[in-house]
C-alpha cells in the first residue's frame, strides 16, 4: 500500500478521505482491530461544535493572536462536515441545532449578560434570556438566566452512523478497510514501513498513519504522549470517602 491507516474511527477515516481527495490513485488501507466506529468515535454524545479551541472563552485565553482564524476555520470545518453528509447521502440523523446554556446561580446570570457583548466582538452571536424567558424554554425553578446560540455553530449527529457513512464513501473511492485486523507492530525498512498484524499478516507501506487514540498501547513509543483524563458523575445523595474513590 501507499498508506496504511491504523484505526477505523473518525481520525483514520477522515484521513483516508483526505488522501483520496488529494490523489485518487493512492493505495490506502485501513486496519481496524474491531469494527468501524467501535471506539470513542462511535460511542460519544454526538455533539459537534464549530469551535477548534474547546469554546470561545478558552480560545481568547490561550490563542488571542490566532483566534479570528481559528474561529473562521472552525465554522468552515463544520460546514464542510454538513455538506459532506448531504453530498454523499449519509443518514446520520444530523440536526442543525442551537445551544442553550443555563445559569443556576444569580452571579452566573450577570456573567452571561456580560459574555454576550464579549462574544459578539469575536463574531459569536448570543441571545441573553432572563429568568422568565429561560423558564419558558425549560420549565424549572432552578434557572436564573440562559444564553442561546442560534444554529450555525452546532449540530447533533449519530456518531456511529456518521463513522460508518464515512467508511462507505472511503470504500467507494477504493480504500480497503479490514475489520477485526489488529496491528501488533511497525518496523522501519528502507523506503517505508512494514505493518504486522495479530494473525501473522504483513503489509509493506510507504507511510503509516496511527489513528488509534486511547487504544495505542500496542505502539509503546507513543505512551509518553498520553495523559489520563478523569471524568465525573452526578449522584443523588452524598457519598462517603471510600465510595468517592471507587
């Protein structure tokens, strides 16, 4: 192959699409240990936003000199995804939605009001909702205010359907996708790489793209580039110390 891609999730499949758009004659092979969309790509919440900086506030804080370009690229990226699904008839339950953020403390309401103007300076249009307006949307006594971002920067998708749809497009372009094909190692060779799989097969490739994210333990040289991230859950009653750490 010209390029072997290890991992059949979003990173691997979008890479295959990009390669075939650059050169339709490239021999591209995707190797997936389980099935397409098996990992995080197929099991996430399906929220897709235009932001490349994990939110505008984070972008202002960390990338002030590049923010305008990052915002523009993010919006273009999301529109590209939407157009791709429509062009190729991918049924992934894509819905162009807005976002409603809620304040459950009085001080947050004032922060929301101030944020409308700051976000507007960077091209993000927001609408402030007071207590009555937000409760008209979500009938609960908890909310003091809300921020509404209209459609244009946010979509909902079925991630597994999207991933499988991208795989179908890639296959139609000549990309060979092998599921249940676990890669166990890479070996450099003159002019390329040899890819070895668990069932004893080998593939000679000019280039290899590793797109296995948290499933990259098979390639030890990447271990130092990963950091564990801990999530949290909401509980309905207090926990003792032992329960918190379990």
